[in-house]
């Protein structure tokens, strides 16, 4: 059994590390003692002149300021060759892997009857297949370290939302994958759990779901019993908690200010 009470001396991979929640998770893992491999994706919003190292630099500096090493790696999580290369590069650089956080995810909104097939595929490929590919590549190394996998679910892992059939299907599947993989890996002392965020103010909301800040505020006060949105650091602290508890596996922690507790 692993006896981790901190992540001192550990190495973690965080996918989607440059996104809102990914940054918070990366910072909290580093604060708990882990070196962090930051999986970043070439972002269509960036100009082609901006190179990968430059895009990752602010986050690298934040991790280094916490006294930990940071290694940015460019990778599309839905591409098996990219994912295998990312894990190989991690082992080459650090010699071990203790924690995999599958955080990368995308959303777009279409009613199902109008959904182009490639939009359906894109969401499932990143949110679900990407998770499968990252787990598959990481498992041999996590077995060696009695490591931990943390999958990013959502409140959409437990309920539906109009216009988000593909996203909800992918996030419900995260819970099934988490439970089944927890059983497969229990004999190796590898734990597999999910963190399910409620509403976190990231580009996923500001650029896709609710670009209007007033509408975002209205959503917060209407749906969240605690009356405030959640933070990337909330998700990071939940990930650290799960990564340092050897007897929790196959579970999900919902960090949503009470949204999913409502009966009506
Ligand atoms: N923001 C929320 O309120 C919220 C709520 C519930 C769940 N989530 C989940 O949290 C995770 C992070 O979301 P966020 O809010 O930080 O969004 P975000 O858009 O800020 O970050 C998403 C990250 O995923 C990366 N990514 C997208 N496609 C990728 C690919 N093919 N390969 C590698 N990386 C890719 C992006 O580059 C980005 O860094 C997602 O899985 C999302 O579904 C977010």
C-alpha cells in the first residue's frame, strides 16, 4: 500500500493543464510536493508564431516558484501516438509517475437533432477516449509506484442538460470508467477516483456556455445553494486529497456548492 500523506517526491501528469481548472490542479499538486508534467494543447486561439514553451511559461514559473519542476508537453489527448510519447517523455525526464489527472475536456452546444456527427465525435474523443488513452499509457508506471488516477467528471456526470447530450454522455461515462478501472487496478494498489466540478469560471463558461458575465452571475445565484461558483483550487485540493488517500477508490467527489443535492 502507498503511504503517501503528501506528494513530496512524486511526479504528476495533468492534462489540459493550461486551462482554468488544469492550472489550479497543477498548482495544488505542486504545493503538495509534486513535480508536474503540464500537458498543453496547441490552442487555435494562439497565433502560430507563439511557440509552445512561451505559451506554457507563466504556469511553469508558478510551479517553479513553489519549488517544484514543471515540464510542458504538447499533446492531443485523443491521439494515441501523442499520448504514448507524453508518458515516455515523462519517464525519461523524471524516472517515475505517481499521479495522472485526466482533466482535458471540451464542450459545445447543439440540440441532438441538429448535432453534426463530427461535433459529437470531437467531444467523445477528447472527454472519454482521451481519458482511456492516457490511462492505458500511464498504467504500467502507476503500478510501479502504487499511484493514483483522478478523472475530471462534472455535475453533468449525474444529470442532463439541454444542448449537451454528447457532453453529458461523455461525463456519465467518466464515472463508469472510474469505477470499473478502480476494480481492475485494486490488486496493484493503484486508486482511481473522479472529481466532479460544479460551476467554475473558466474559458469553458466565458467562451462557450455563457459568454455574457451578467448571465453567468444569474446562473450562479439561481442554481448554486451556497451562492458562489467553485474555484480551480477547490478542484486541485480535492485531487490532492484523493491522491494521498490509499483507501479511497472507485469514488467521486462532487465539488458543486450543493447543486446536485437539490430534489427540486
Ligand atoms: N468549468 C466548469 O464549470 C466545469 C464544470 C464541470 C466539469 N468541468 C471539466 O473540467 C475540465 C477542465 O475544464 P475547464 O473549465 O478548465 O475548461 P478550459 O477550456 O479552461 O480547459 C480545458 C483544457 O483542455 C484542453 N484540451 C482541449 N482539447 C484537448 C485535446 N484534444 N488534447 C489535450 N488537451 C485538450 C484545452 O487546451 C484546455 O487547456 C474539463 O474536463 C471540463 O469538462 C468544468
